[in-house]
C-alpha cells in the first residue's frame, strides 16, 4: 500500500506545484517569464488555459485509463501514469528555463493525459476489500499532503529558479516509480483481457451519458461537478486575488503559506475530522454541510483584511471542502460493483477535470475584469452545489443507500 499512497502524493504535488508559479510567470510585471509584451487580460487568459489544457486532457483520459485498469490491471496503468507525470514535469521545467510557452503547454498536455494515478491507485486500494470509506479517506489524506507540499516546494525553490520545483517533482516521481516497480503486486486474475471495443477515447464524455441513466448518480455527479467548478475557480485564482487586492498585497511566500495552510486543513479533515464525522453522520449530511461552509469561507476571504485572518479562513476552508469531497466520492463508489471501481473512480476524476477546466476558462476571462470576480463566482457556485447535493442526496437515500 505504501507505493500506492506515495504515487498519490507525488501525483498531487506535481499537479499543484505550478499553481503558485503562474502569478510570477505570467501576471506579475516584475517577474514575467512568458508574454512580456502581452496585455494583462491576455496573460490572465493564458494562465487559465495552462490549467485548462491539463484538466481537459484528464477529463477524457481518466475514465479511459480507469476502464483499462479494470481489464488490463492496475499496475501497468499506474506505471504508465507515473511515466507521463515524470515527462510532463521535465518538459515544464525545461520550458521555464528556455522561456518556451509552447513547450510548457506540451508538458501540461502530457501530464494531463496521464493524470489518472490517483483514481487508479484508489481503485487498487478498494480492491483489497478493507474498509472502503477509510481507505478512500486516507488516499485523500496523501493527496492533501501533496496540496500542502506543492505550494511549499514552489515558494521555497522558486528563490533558486522557477524551474527548480518542477525538477524536484521529476526526481520524486522517479522514486515513486521505482518503489512501485519493486513493491506493488496485484492479485493475478486468469483470463483477464482488454476488451478494446468497450473503451473509447470519448469515454470522458460517454461516462456522463451512462451516468444519466441512473437518477441518483446523475444528481450526485452534477452536484460534484458544480463543486469542482467552484473549487477550481477559487484554488487557482485566489492566489492572484491575495497578491493584488488593495489592503492585502500578499507576497509569493505569503501566498505559499496560505495554500499550505489550506493543505493542512485538507490533511486534518481527511485524516481525522471526516472519518470521525462519518461514524456519526450520513454522507449526504456531511456533503451538504461541507459545501455550504466552504462557500461561506470563500466569501470571508473577500472581506478579511490581513494575512493572518486569510490564513485562518484557508485552514477552515481546507477542512470543510474535504468533509464534502470524500463523502461524495464514497456515495458514488457505493453505486457500482467491485469490478467497475476503476471506471467509477475514473469518472469522478473526469468530472473533477471538467469542473476545473470550465472554471479555468471562465475565471481566466473574468480575472482580466477584476481579481475578485473569480472568487465571487466560486462562492456562488459552491453554494449552488450545496443546494444541488441536498436534492441529489435525497434521491440517493430513497435508493436505499445510507445517507
């Protein structure tokens, strides 16, 4: 299990390490690396597009790789994903050193196309037959640790060079791959073969059509999608807001601290708070409460006036959003048979990617009109997700699952 958790950790670090760097690379006039002669709205749009290409590739490929892992096996897909993450990090680091925006986009494309390590590793954990809710929560704990370490690595090593964080991620990914090769073995299943006719490159879209045939899944997935649009808008653009908002003007190390404290909230929630609450409350209750409280914290971030107050809001938001996330994933996982766990968890990754892709494009455009607008949009959408999950959760309960 250690190899699976480590790969989840490295995948999360690699996905988040570039987020705090987008401001200095594309927004801040004093540190611009790309598009120095472009207007601020265009640079904001490109910043959002760099996130969008990653998540839109993940949208299409996560369910494809998830279904492949159900048929071919978890191990080869995990190795493929790890190799893609490694190559994406190498290309992104070289792109920054060479001031090559096309190379940076290529690195993001490759990283996004193979960004299914987390759902595939989660499916491998579920295969063990132990406590599903606890294993999923612990897997999200390691993912959350990545959200803590990603901004720390970015802010710490950026004093050396903006490419240094990507090169460290390359090294960490290599370590994870070696450990996976040497220590992870899955149970052999005689007769297993890949049914290529059941797998399509359009799986990321087709999976939503399939889910639409089940009312409970449709509602839960719709609420989850709204949540991801909201969280993507907030997570990607709150750093720019904090650096540009009058009265705040946080430095890059302070923004890194904000993101890291939020990641600590993720860890506290996934390791302690959510598992404890799950013993006493239903998944629907936790999902609705977590989403509603997260929306409130987003609003607070817009009205608070000091770095320390923002840090406190970040900690609470990190806890509340990760009360909701594993609760929703558990609800969806319980809907399918064991042999389809790779598919359903890949579909969760696809929905998350779609949400982040939509949020990146919309919020990137809005960012050129005002740095607070993406955060305001995020709060409104998170509140809408809480309302949607109230209805979806009611449908889930009526289907006979615990609520």
